[in-house]
C-alpha cells in the first residue's frame, strides 16, 4: 500500500517539477538574452556562437531555478490533494502527514544532488567557457573590425583609423586611435605601426604601438598632456565587448572547489576578497541544502491550502522564492563587508527554512492554524 501511495504522490510532483523548472529557466534565460542580443546586433555574432552561449549559461540558470521548482512542485501537488479533500481521506484511513514525507524527501534529495553537481562542476565550467567564448569574439572583432582608411569602432569607446593593414602578419601602419573608455580622460594615439597581440590566459587583446605620440586630455581640468613613446601597449579586455563579463581573471563564480580553497589560503582572513571567496565556497553546499529544504517546506504549506488551489499555490511559492533570494543577496552583501562572518551568514537562509519547515509541519500534523497576520491568512486561504 505504501508503494502505491508513494507512486501516486510522485506522479503528482514530478510533472510539476519538470514543467516549473523549464518555465523558470526560460524566464531567466530570456533576461540574459538581452545582453546576448546586443552581441548579435552590434558585434555580428553568429547563430552557432549564440547556441554555445546559451549552453554555457544553462548550468547557472538551472541552479537558480531549482529552489523554485522544488518548492512549487511539492506545494502544488499537496495543494491539489488538499483542495480535493484527499488529505482528509488519507487521514481518515489512518495515514498521517508524516507517512507522506518519503516521496517529498526523495524529490528534494534529487534536487539537492543536481544542485550540488551543478555548483561544484557545471557552473564553473559554464562560466569559464562563456568568458572564453566572449574572448574569441573580442579577438575576432580586433582582426575583422579594423579596416584600411576607414574610421571604425570595433570596441566600445575605441575608434580606429589605419592607413595600411596586413592581416596575415597582424601589422598596422600609420595608426590613429581615440580611446574614450575612461570618462575622465580621453587618449588620442598616433603611431607609425602597431601589432595585435593575443593574450588568451588573461582573456585580453593588446595593441602594441611602435614610435608614436599620446595626447591625454583631462576633461574636468581641460588640460592636455603629450607623451612621446617608442613602444606603448593598449589593453582591450572583456569589459570592452560585454559589460557583464568584465574581469580578466577568474571570478569566484568561475572557480571550482579546489581553486576557491587555494585562493582562500593565499588571502588575508577578514578582507573583502577573503569573505567573498569563503562565501562562494560554502555556498556550494548551502544552496543545494536550500533546494532540499524548499521542497520540504512546500509540503505543509500545500496541505494548508483551502481555496483557489493552483493559482494561489503559485503565488505563495513565488513570494517565498523571491524572499529567499533577496535574503540570500542581503546576507551575501553583509558578509562581504564583514558585518557577518561568511561561515555564519551563508547558513542563515537554510536555518530559516529548516525552522519554518519544522514549525509548519507540526502545526499541520496537529491540525492547528498557521499563525499569520490576518490579511495573509485570508489570502492564503486559512480561516481568520
């Protein structure tokens, strides 16, 4: 009988879990597509590269969507059971709410395992691959965006005019460049020759100028400074092709567990960077646990629904999901400033979910009302 009951509950949860995961992931992907569309329109990125970008973004997007899928799928399943009075029928047959927990635990555990794998392996790989691809785009723009005897702007804020260009040798002659990336200073570079040098490890492109002059204009002071040089390097980083991926070094999001641990040992405890890396390291465990607890919280909440079933369940889930991530963001900012130790702060959202689950489950098992403010009770469907 238990096996039949568990299969019945799983058939309620799993379709919801998959569909919600897909919908939330598509919504998040749509927001990220704005920056990718900019690359397509302004940088001429092909369809193949766009597909690869989406593939590299998917691990982080799925990781973000997992808590919502775990919470909403369980909540909607038990909301349906509650609205149709099936929970009451189970209780009449001597089946307590505790006996309905195993399927919820299995689904939540599956979410935990997937989230753990994504955080340790897939997300660092995806972020590194995404930045490498953007670097390839930047290098391609440096090779193809500069034309002879034509003013061109292959990178935002950097205007080129080249009298002679040899693509095979990467050599330019009689160059005029205006660099307006710094809002305070405008640099005008005039040189006899320049070469494009690729630096894949730093994900940067260096324009190596030979024999020329730099005219530096400070906009606020209105002063002009002239510098003669034999060689001068102008670095073009990822931030010049896409603002969302500005760092030339691995950010904590790109690092695996070993790399995070290695960087942590080389930093001074208590500094902002140390706090950031420690938080990111511990987050690889706290987020999967958060997914697990989200699934558990959905059970007693769903069992309390009394009216307007699915629509209200979705609303409650979205509120909890948004509050959870806002809570996480606030805690993260506090840990980076040192107001809260990362080793403590990273677990606060999980502790809150655990306490909420224990409280809600005990109230529902004892058939007691959840103590909420009167307006929330009415919206939630609980008699005031």
